[in-house]
C-alpha cells in the first residue's frame, strides 16, 4: 500500500525538515519545501493527500497555495495552515475563511497534534481516504510502536525539541546558531533516554538526527 503523501512548507528549512520527520515517523511520506513558489510548483505537478503550510511562508501567499490545493484536478483532502498562535475563540473567522484551509495548528503543537489532525481530516473526506489512513496507522503501530528503535525514537525526540523552540529557531540563519541554541536540550534528551532505556544506544542516533535536520539527509 502506498503511503499518504504530505507536502510540508515552512520558511525555515530546519523546521520544515522537523515537521517532515514527525510525519514520516507516523507513516506518511512527507516532502519538505521552504518557499511558496516551490510549493506551488509541486502542488501543480504532483498529487498530495495533505498540504501543511506556514502562514508566513515567503513567495506565493499561503491563501493562494490553499486555493491551488483545493482547486486541483484531484483536490487535496487535508489542507492545514501553521500559525505562531491560534486560539479558536479569539478569531471571528475560521481557517477556511482566513486562508481557505481546513484547519490551523500552532507551530508548538505540531509534534503532538499534527499527525492526528491529518488522520481526522482524511476521515471526514470519504471512506476510501479514511480506510487508507487507518490501515497505514495500524501498520505503523504494529511494526514500530512496541520497539521503535534508536533512529525512529531519536528522530521524534529531536524534531520535537526543535519545534518546541520554533520561535527562537526562526530567528537563527546559521546551523552553528542552532547548535548553540539546542545543545543543552540535546544533551538532556540523551541523558533522559539513557536513564529510561538503561543504555546509550540513542546517543549517536540523536546526533545524526539533529545533523539531518540542520543540513538535510546525506
């Protein structure tokens, strides 16, 4: 069964890759972009099951990306906008009227809420999409939840750390700056995992995962 394809676009490549890491770990096949023009080209030329875009994305405005996704020959069933802060009770207009999106999620809640939000939106859009989503999630849980392994768990931990400090990450351009910002968090995560698992098997996996978020795979 093919994985559900999700386009992720955020102005900071490290944040885009962190969101991709979260979604990949939960059984999706995510593709990351850092500007609106590249994301628009991908939406026009490829087929996606979900689109997750930053409200402040440079290039093509976010409402135009939402229109492209919803107006495609095969409309994207789950379109989500990422905002710095979104309090539903504080907005007079819902995300659909603000941007043309299905939902909105705060950047700090992406690691904990985005995968489930995508499943929920897919389930609303029809039995076939819902069945695919449910099957993919069940298979992922069966093979990975009980014994996730160093690489998978490290990826979730590191991506979660970066997204939790997304406001500060967004202000830093150089990888060295991100290393300085997150080095203490990474060391604490390594120590916590060592205490929880009784070994240091996750140490190198955490460092590799962090390096991939900084510079990309390879």
